[in-house]
C-alpha cells in the first residue's frame, strides 16, 4: 500500500507497521526537532523522513525488522531525501557510544498474550509483552546515555500500558516530562510525551 503525508509519498511493505494515528501524532511533534535525531523503530520511515525534511537535520532510523529498514531506505530514495540513514538493530545496539539532540520512539505498547501475537516480523511493532511495557521499560532505562545534555525525547504511550507510569519513570530519572497531546479512541487513549533533562 502507499500513502501521502507531509509532502512525502510512502510505500508500505506488507511486513512493516502501517502508519496509524500514533505514527501521525509522533510525526506532528517530531517535525519541530532539530540537529542529530535518532528514531527507534522506524517502520516505514515516516517519522524519520518528516524530521529529515528540515534542512540541517541529520536523522538515523533503526529497526529490529530488516524489512522496515529496507522499506525506510526505499522511501528516502523515492522522496529524494539524503540526510536520513537507516540501520538494523534493537533499541540502541546500532549506535554504541553515540549521542543525539533528540530521540523519538513509538514503542510496541499493546499488552500481548501468547495467542495474540502476529505472525512474522510485524509482531515486533505490536507486542509489548503481558503488561505492554516490555520494550518501553528497557528503552527508558537505556535512552539517557544516548541523549545529549539538553536533548529532547519524544515518545508515544498508550493508556493500555500506562501513560502516567511512563511519565513518573521519566521524572524519576531527572527529566521534566509532559504530555503534549492525547487522542481518545473507543478502547484506548494515546499520548505523545516530551521529556527534557531538568
């Protein structure tokens, strides 16, 4: 399938997360970020490429799904974007020792039992473990060492896995965390959270 967003024409591979409300909410705020930007879980590349539309930005998108990396590279080429690169890796494994002005993340936040798993690599985009926090909590414990002193974190969280819980964990690490916007759906609420070091 394909879609248009923010002047971008994107192809979406069947094995890659199809951009949805959470992707668009993250992209809406990520487009204002500047400098060296890291996106964890780039999927089709939509958020990374929106960030790369700002002149002077340098963007790296990483994903555990090799098809997502391939998909993002194709979309960068299709849109003539040269300041975004993509690499395969889980969380920060592809960027040892590097620091960024901003980190963006739309984690797999759905509480998922064994029988709810999606077949193949696409499951990586949805499966948040039994509480929905399996990947989120690992990410929160690791990201500070990859964020520059005055850097910004932008991430998506769902009421299904605990928006306030994420805010409190970020505050405990010495960040000022705020909810920039929330969207309500019949079964959940999603929020984009911004965090900066106090």
